[in-house]
């Protein structure tokens, strides 16, 4: 194109390469939009990066592990260096995991990095998801990305579970046995699915190889695709930001990708990897040599899955043993109900954005984040959801809570049974109260200023605390949030006296909307008039 | 059996039992004791029984009855053997302090000599498992790997993979095996204290008990290796998950706060 | 620098006015705009900036040293060397040193880069404009027109035969893939209904691998048994033991509450399936005083003195009991297979 300039000056080597690439890939146009892309600074915006980087770490270490791991259930007799396993019969998968731990130099470290990174990946996704939830970052235009993220979380759980099962040790084998039992509980198709998945009766000789291909290829492949989509959408939508001076719904304020975020985000990868490597160096995870090879007739107490499955485990543990036998068939409600609840509870958080947008009827784009207190109903719902989740987790570890807090196992199960229902209700009510209280405090602060801590004695002897008025930036920040009016159904009879048809759905929507935004469900934010009246009226104190 | 228990409160019952037990012990003793030392040991033994009886009537009789016949507060001790006494008293479980789901391990209040005397007395009430010898519990000649396999079949279901303990129903629990005297582990397997079932020699031969003890001592002692680092209590995924959340994610969030924080300005605003 | 002049086109807030639910923009306190940039100490003091530079360089150097340390550890420490390090315990020297050196090597790179970004790169906040994502009406109209033209040219809507057969073909072709999955495993048939137990099979003690005799099993003891003829090195050992594992206890016959249990026992020796009826964990946390047995996985509790009925937890039915007796050699033997399927319930169990 611009041959004239090219001939005039000698382009540096880097530029020549870039020119070459641009002629084929169009990189200059890409870079024009993205090289100085702005990212806002907030620690909670880096939670997603923790997930991204731990995912990369998992892939790197996972590839290394495949070099040594044998996904085979052929029986071998162990004669390696680990003394307490000498002469013990085990699968090749278990034996090769012992070899990775005791024969391959650094193999143990890589195994531990892989496993710790997996736990942190899931924990990071959970916290990231909650950050997005509580700040309302899932609103238009980001609903699809919310679903991508949710799918990544769910797939991450199953990828983790299949990986945890691969060493064929006594603990993971027990987990696989549970999976098989749960599959058997499925009406009509259960026994067929079980036979097909395990290549016959449990445990058979196939599941490690099959889980292996699911764990290293199928699920991570899908996750990689979703992850790329997730990142493209983050770039495309540009990041959300908290309200503040100069920060509007129409801009994004922060530092440019080049150089600041290149260094910060790039550096953060090394920080995450470094922290996980240190953890893997100092803390043992899944010591399969102490657990022993899987045998379907052996078991250990404290048989738990990794934490991200603990919530499902808890639901299973506290469920009463309901079973219906009719017409020669068995409906295993004791297993089916908790598994269904597991899906329903996860699904509830996934579809929440669509419910909220239906209630508000808001079709606008939202790029300014809510402070959780300014969306009391949403925040209360989120806290209730977390409460259910963590009560499930408590149930999943009920035996360990029992021994470590000297409680009765049965009492904890009953606690979980009751608080599975009561907990979220209490959490919802309490959270909403707290949010409204915080809203009132913000209003107070805007109208009366900040408590300065200075005590002044008035001429007539009264002591007052001096309230400092807020700076304009703070006033703006505290009042930048939007408040919705509840949807009205309107009169049920139109002007001609004809009854108007109002569908049940409309009524429900109006009811929900009132619950969200009606009287006593949000504190009207201070108006400029109120502020003027107070500040001009009787001075500020 | 019923007839017997109905008459166990007969004034002469204790005497009869005692006589029977003495006869049994004596008989057993005659059968097992090395011949040359028999004379001296016999006197020592009967002295120990006398001393034990005194200790028993002070410390144990209120719950277990004056002749070990048992009461509503404590089980019968006839036939439990010296191993049971050595285990229960030697781990401080007996004398029990208060009723509860389970009698816990506590500070031992008797000296080993006193425990031996008590054991001798209770053993004299009726034959039962006897305290193992040093060689019966020593790791020498034990197959650790075989012990591990036996441990996973017979013990891990309650005591966890490496003997960290675990929960039973209604507040009962299988205690941790860390730091437990091999002798006591052996005795527990023989006698089945409290909720624990027994693993008598008829179904689990002596050598296998030795293997199991050797395995426990290999994987769960202060010298046991945890190659990967902190063992986190050896409790499996729950403690790993807690550690991952608190120290893993916690550290990363702390780092994220540093990365995202604004650098200090030259002048405070 | 600041965002005072935002072009007023494509503003998201303007997109929707139809919904009465939304209260107006309603921002009572005007946005004062981005605050002026305040310099950091590094921006005004060259010495501070130089200190930062040295700190960053130190980090990168530290990383290099740690990598050297990593390689050195790899070479020096034997893979099986255990050392005591407070407070971590007796740990692998190799794992510990590799983890720490790798951790430092990586962390220092990150810390250097972030410190560089935080102290030496510009920290002036920049505002970037957003643009509405939805297309302009003209664009949308053009796309719809293009699509209509394309659809029209394809005659997709007009020639229904093509459309219907194409849908049919596309719907059917994945069946090829589904059919291929058939050989993943056999059909269930009656496989889950039977175990290796049969009349006359002796109960083999899993500790000693010898036949169990009634006098071996004392009250309060717990023993595990498997069927005679099953060898640990058999190719189907795992599959068979997963169904056949047995838990043997002895209860005074008078203390057995369930009539059938007493009849199926031999002098108080009862044999129950070791496989939990909930999801199949080997249940065996036997409390000999109460005769309760607890599952370590999900805490189903069964009363072994009362037909192994469920007294707590998620299991839906009692543990199956194996009917046992004594053969002519005085060994315990099975008097048949379990009368019901062992392990977790399934649809066809009935």
C-alpha cells in the first residue's frame, strides 16, 4: 500500500514481520482496537484471571502427567520403591500413579500442582461467579457470557471428578462406585447406562480408559472452546466498572492493555503459577499411596469427593431413604431426589439473570456494576443460594464435623435436613434487612455527611458530632445507582368498564416486581432537593 | 445363661466364680508357665491378684460389681481377660469419668504395675485374651504391605486409611490410632472395646495383627513420611478443600488485591 | 485524558423507553468527571524511580537464581530422600525444593512485572468509549433483506419436498453414531440379580483365605468372607467381589429380633451383604454393642439384629442376608445365593 514511505525509510525488523503478518492476518486493524484497550482496576476483576491461569496450569501439568500415566485397569503386582505397597495387587493406572509419585523426579510436584490447581480453579470459578452475580455484571449484554461461565463451572466439576477417578485408588474408586449407584437409580435406562459406561458390571476393566479420554480430551476440549468464547466476549463487551466520578455507562475507565495490563495480567499468570507451585511443594494432596488401590470390598471412613462435589455429596447424605416399589419396578427416590435437587439448585443460579430481566423488563445495556446493597432482593437471593450450597457442603463432610467438633453424626444430618429449608429463608430475610440498612446509611451519609469523629460543644451546652459534607465525587458515587419502580398491572377494568384480561404470568411478574422494588424493598435514594434543603436549612452537623 | 445371671447376686456367687476362675487360671498357668520358674511365679502371681483385688474394690467395683459380675453401670468383667484391662486402664479409658456416647481416652491414673495387678485379678475371674508379649507386637518379622491390605479390609472403614479415626453413629467414634501403644492396638483387636468388634485369633491370626500394627506404625507415627508435604490431618478431600480455599485462593486473592491496588501517590489527597 | 466529551451517539441508556418499570436516569448529583491525575513518587522523583527499577531487576534476577536452584535440586536430591522440615514434617526433599524454587522462579517474574507496571508505567487513568452492541436499524434492514433474498433464491420455503427430506436426512444420520455406541457394554439382563454364592459354597475368611468354622466366629467379632473358588488373581475378581463380599457377625440367638434372620443364621452367626443398598459402598462400620452397622459414604445405618433394616440415612431397603449352614466338614457354607439383588436399587429390581 504505502510503498512510498517504505522506500523512504528503512523499517526495523519487527515492523517488517508485523507488515508480513498484517498482509495475511490483518493484525494492524485488530491491534488498533485492542492494543490500548482499557481495563478497569479492581481486585475482584482478577478472579476470572485466577481461573484462566489455573486452567492453563492444569493443561500444562496435565500434558506432562499423560507422559507417565497408564490409563489401564490391567492388574499388576507392585514392586516399586514404596515399601507399604510391596507385592500388592493393583491396576496399572494406580501403579503408574505411584511411579509418578515415587519414581519420576518432580512427578509428585507436577501431580500436586495439577490437583491443587484444579481445586483452586473450581474455587476461583465459584468466587468469580459470585462476584459477577452480586454486582449484577450478568445483565445485558452479558447474559450469554454468564451462561458460558456457568457451563465452564459445571464442566469443570465433571472434569475434576473424572480426573480424581483416574488413579483408581480406594477413595476415588468409592466415588466411582457412588456414580454407578446413582446411574443405576435412573428409572428405565439406569442399568443400561451403567452397563454401557463400565463395559459390563461394576467395576469392570474399562472405566479408567474411558474416563481418561473424557478427562483429557472431551471435557477440556469443550471447556477450551467455551473459555475462548468467554474471553472474546469479555473483550468485545469491554469490562464493567463500578460507579465513580468520570465512570459512566458509556465509557470504561482504567489502564491500557499495552503496557500496563500486559504486565499486570501477564505477571499475574506467573504469580498464580508461583503460588500454586509453592503450595504443591509444601502441602500434600491426594496421597494415593496412603489410600491404597481400589477394591470394591474395601473402604475408608471419611470417604468424600473433592470439595466441588461436596455439595452434591451432602444432599445425598442427608436424604431420607425413600424407595417406591410398584409393579415390579423400583423408583429410588433416596438417590433421585438429591440428584435432581443438585441440578435444580445449580440451574437456579444459571437462569437467575433471565428471571431478573423479566421482572424488571429492563432491555438496556448495563456496564456500571451494582453495589450488592443497592440490589437487596438479588443480593438476598444470592446469599440464600450460597447458604444452601454451603449447608450442602457441611452435609458432605458430616462425619468429619462430627469427630472434630465432638458432635453426633445424626445430629448434624438433622441440622442439615432442617437448615436446607430454613437456612436460605433466614439468609434471605437477614441479607435483605442488612442491604436496606446499608442503603439507609448511604442516604444518611449523602444528606448529613460523614461522621468526622470530632465532638463540638454548642453554646447552650449540647454536644454534637461534626458531620463533614461529602465531596461531589462521593455524592455522585453513592447516588449513581438506578432504582426501578415496581411494574403495575394497571386497572383491571378499562375505561369502558370492560374487564381486562390479566394473565397469571403478568400477575406473577407484578408481584415479583413489587417484592423487588416495592415499598420497603428499597430505600429511595436522596434527591438533590432533599440535599439542598438540609444543607441550606440548618447548617451541617 | 439366664439361670446363671439370675444367681449371680447370690452371696456365694462371687466366691464360686473366684474359685472357678482361680482354678482356671491356675490350670491355664500350669499348662503354659515354664516349669522351672513355676514356683516363684505362682507366688508372685497370687500376690499380684491380691493387690489387684484391693485396687479393684476401690476403683472398679462400684460399677463392675465386687466380683466383676457387672452392674447396670458397667459390664461384666468375667472372661474379658487381662488384655481388656490392660487396654481399658492402660489407655485411661477406665475408670470412666462420666456417662456419654463413648468413654474417651484420658490420662492414665494407674501405674503399669498397678494395671498389671488389676489385670491379673480380672484375669483370675475368668479366662480371656491375655496381654500380648513384646515380640507379638514388635514390627520385626511383620509384612507391612500385607498389613496395609488387612488394614483396609478390616480397620480403615472406621479408623480411616491411615488410622486418623472417624465418626460412628450418635456421637460415637473410632479414635485416631496415632501414638497408640502397639500393645494397646493388639489388645483392642483381641477384645473389641466399646463399639469396636473384636478380631480374635481364630479369624485374624496373630501374625496378621502384627502386620497391621507394623502398617499403622509405618503410616501413622511421628516418624511417618508425608512425601508431598503437610499431610493436612490425613483426612482426605475435606481438609484439602479447606486448605485450597483458605490458603490457595486466599493467597491468590491477596496477590490480586496487590496487583489491582492503586500505587501510593506522592501526596495524600 | 478525562472523559468529559463523550460522543452522544449510540448511547445504551437511550435504547429502551418502552418499559414503565424503569425510573429515569435519576442521578441527583452530577458526575464531576474523572479526577485529575496525581503523580506517584516515582513520577516526580527520579531516585525513587531508579529504586523501583532496581527492585524489578532484583525480582527478575531472583527468578533466574531460583531456576538455577530448581535445576540444582533436580540433580542433587535423590527422588526417595525424606527430610524433616519444620513445620511440614517428614517430606520429600526433592518435592519440597522443586516446589519452592519453581514457585519463587515464577512468582518473582510476576512480582517484577507487576511492580514495574505499578510504579514505572503510566498510571494515568484513561477512558474508552463504549459503543452500542445492537446494530443500527439500516444495518439490520440490510441484513434481513439479504437473508430474505438468499432464502428466496434457495427456494427453501417453496420446495417443501427438499426441505422435509433434508431435515429427515440430517435427523437420521446421527443415528449411525448412536448405533456405534451399542458395543460399549453388554445388556443388563439378569446380571445384577445374582452373585457367585450358591448352595454348598463355603465361606472363605478374607484374612486367612481358609474356610470359616462356626467356632471361629465369636460374639462381638467381625469377619469378612468371600465365596469359595474366587481367587484374588482371577480376571473377574473385582466384579465378583463387588457383589459377593460378605460381613459375618455373631449375635446371641435370643438377641436376634427378626425371625427370618434367626432362621437364616447358624447358631447366631449371620451373614449379610457387605455392599450398601444405597449406592454400593462396602458398608462395615459395625458397632458390636448395638449391632448397628454404618456406611462410611452416606451414613445409612442398619440394625443387624433386626434383619438389617434401615434405621437412619438414605438407604432404601435392608441389607440382603445370605442363608448359611454348616457342611459335613464343619465349615460354614452358603445354602444358596442371595434371594434378592445385592447393592444399590435399580429400576428392574422390583
